[in-house]
């Protein structure tokens, strides 16, 4: 029966649903029918719906009150609902009275903001009967400790619509349970919301757990303006994860809307920077690996973790590179070529390499091929001269560079390695970083390293 109701609704023939269906024994069927009656503009169901106002199920009582109030508002019935034992019904009645102008907007709200059940009921009721009178209530619900209530508040915010909601919705992007509802609410607000998100993306002081979700949120708006926002922030963005998600967002827009033009100059510069970063990581890792081979005491657990991390970052950088190439060569399947280059079958790898050779022009071609090649790092770096000129670096110089990275994981492992090698020459560097008030985890690792360097444990060998 529920399927038949949904089919009639999908075909725009909800008026054909008989009012007597409210006598159906199935709770989901009755709730769905009341939901459709609520927005149908018909009133023939009201006498039957009134019989449900005394039903044992509070959800049915609330749905019946909501549907009949939409068809034939009745102040007396709504005021009676304020005395109902269920917060779901009380919230429905309160929202109906405030929306109808029969009750000041502040009356009765405090009680409904005390428990999670009542908060959820209030948010649902406001979403069903949106009114600017509930802006303050929704802002209060957005601060509820329950993620479920936050999500319901976001849904109601999308129905009510007010720029006052933007900061609260922005905070909800950092909550997994409320994130989808917050994104949908932003979309409901249209261009004003996109302008707000544009400014938020440029605010580097926002918490990372919020900023990293901004690119995807922005990418769901109208494709051309959304792409313009992402491209405008792509080059200056300092956080690698956020940049990567910008590129993914642009890829989604390009795939779904091939007619949207993307700024070639920005993409070219982003590609060049990604190549430079990729070869720099390769260079650093190569120096560390050669250094450990020359002086085996450097081959510590910290060394292994650090080189593994750099290799993982190289892999991530190559993925970003191919996503950027996919945005520039939109008629080619760069994603499939990238997969082919990682295939264990030599023929598949060779075929993907040949496709790259025919697709790219110098000097981009030589650099990309060197990046995905399996030759020694020295030979590959020689092919990268147009994007990265490898300076002469020794082991300690690389560790200094790693200590200055913005990545906490890189900083921590580099500091740990300095400590386990007893590199007292880098003690001042560690102290400078500690004074900058780095993150909690980095600070703890640096403190440990400094303790080791304060008075080198007996027998500890210093690397040079």
C-alpha cells in the first residue's frame, strides 16, 4: 500500500488517495498519507484525521494535528495539543500556534529545549512549518550536544532560511552526523551561502576539521560559480588536504558539467607546483636513503618511518597531479592512465606510459614520465629540471627542511629521528620550533628529543 501511495505522489496524483486510507492498520501507511495530505491543499480528510488526535501513538497524533492544521487551522485544537504528554505533539502544537500568530514565539520554547527528545521534536515541527519566528530557537538547537538534534536543526534551517544560520551551519560541517544536512541547508540558501563559504574557505584560521569539508560543500552549488570559487583559492591554499579536496571538487564539476570552463592558467600553475613538490619529496627521501646506506647507524626505526611517510606523500602528490591533468585534458581518461601506471602487468604500464607520451608536450611530458618511472632517483631528478632543480643536500639538511614542514606527522617523525640519532647540532632548531607553540603531539615529541639531546646517553653515536 505504501508503494501505491508513493507512486501516486510521484505522478502528481496524490489527490486520488482516499481519505479513508487513514483507517489503514499500518502505521507507516497512515503517516505517509498524512504527510501527503498536509501539502495537498485538500480538506476532505480532516474529519477522519480528527479521530487520530486521540490515538495512542504520539507520532500519529502529531502528524494528524499537523495535517489538519495545514488544511483547517484551529487555534483551540492547537492549544489543546500544548497539554499533550508527548513532546512531539506539544512541539507540533506550539509551532502551529506561533506560525499562525496565536502565540508569542518565545512562549513554551524553554520547556521544549530541555531534553533531546523534545529538541528533536521541535526541530522536526519547525521544518514542517517553517517561519522566521523560530530563528532564535533553531540557533539554540544548533548548539545542542546531540548530533541528531543538530542535523534536524540544519534541516529546519534550510526550510526557514536566514543568513544568521551560516556560522552555525559552518560549525556543523565538522560533525559527521550533521554534515549532510548542513550542506543541504547551505544549498537551500543559494548565492548568499556560496558567498559566505567563499569567505570561509579563505579563512585559514578556521579549524581543519571544518575547512577540509568546505570544497565538497562548495562544489555542490551551481557549477560555474562553484568552480570559480575553488579555482580562486586553489593556489594560495596552504593545507595540502584542503587543496586535494578542491581538486576533487573541480573534478566532480568537470565530470558532471563538461561545458563549464576552467581557468587554464590556474591549473597549469597548480600542475607545476605539484610536480615541484613531488620531486622535492623524492629528493629528500633519496638523500635519507643514501645517508642510511653510507652510515648504517642512521637506519633506525625513525628513519624507516620517515622515508615511508615521504614515499606515501609522493604517491598522494602523483594522484593530485593526475587529477589536475584530468582537468586540463578533459577528453582523456587520465584516471585510467594513472591506474595503468600502477598495474603489476608490464604491458599495461607500458601502454599507459605510451598514452602519456602521445598526450603531453615537453617539458611536462618528460617531468611526468620521470615521476612515474622506476629508474634511480638521480636519473629521474635530472629530467625534472624545468620544475625542480635539486640542490645539494646532506642528511642533516634534509632533516632541517623536514622540521620546518607544516605537516605535524613529518615534523614529529623528523624530531623523533633527530633525538634518536643524538644530533646536538639541531638542538637549536628544535627549541625554536617548540617556542612557536606547535601542536600538542609535535610538542611532546620535541620535548622527548630535547631530553635526549640535553645530555647524550652513553654510547649514543652522532650522525654527521
